[in-house]
């Protein structure tokens, strides 16, 4: 295989609010951490152990504004993107590094409002270039085979 792949898929909870930074020209970048958990049982003690991994998430432009508007600390989100590592010089002269997930697609899984109301709301699948639409606004797919399949007596 001669190609390469840089793809990350995470489902986690926001650890903080989305922070936006605007640039000249109207572009913006949003950053927020998400936590993913792994739970396992320690074979020696029988104790349940949960380990949390933190991930730095980066979204850009319209996607960043959507995330800031609709996401709050504690909300559950699915993100898909690419790993990128940055480096910079700290004030003490030491080179510092960070690894981030640059988001290409995301889906809101739960929101704080949803958790408080205990009423399920439609999750919204997002891409960096598409506006928010709820499931109620989306057209339902039509199937031309629907009537012929219903009349068919075959069990498979």
C-alpha cells in the first residue's frame, strides 16, 4: 500500500465551552477539549477502573460558530477529522508541542438542554460547509420499491 491515512473518529463529552478566535477577513477558529473514557476491570483487584483521555478539538469558520452556539460543557459529540501537531516557543524559551484534531465532520449527540428537559431532540449531523438542519426539516427519502416490496410474498 503506497497511500497514507490520517483519520480520527471520537465520541466524547465537552470538557469546557467552545472558545472562538476571529481573524482579519472574518475567518474564525474554535477550540474545545473533549474527554473519552475507557472502563475496564482490574484482574488482580476486581475493581472497575475508568481512565480518561483528553483531546484538543479545532473547528473552523461556520462550523466553529455552530459549535459555539449549540454546544456547552458536558455535551456529547461525535467528531471526525485529522491529527495535526503544532510547535511553538514558550516564554521560557522551551519548544512546546500539542496534538490537535482538526475537525472535518461532526454530529451533536446530546446537549445540555436535552439532558435537562429529558426530551430527546434530533441530533444534527454537521459538515464544515453545511448549515444546521433538524431531522424534521430534512426531506424523507422516497422509495420506488416500497409498494412492490409490500406485495411480495417472499420471506427474504
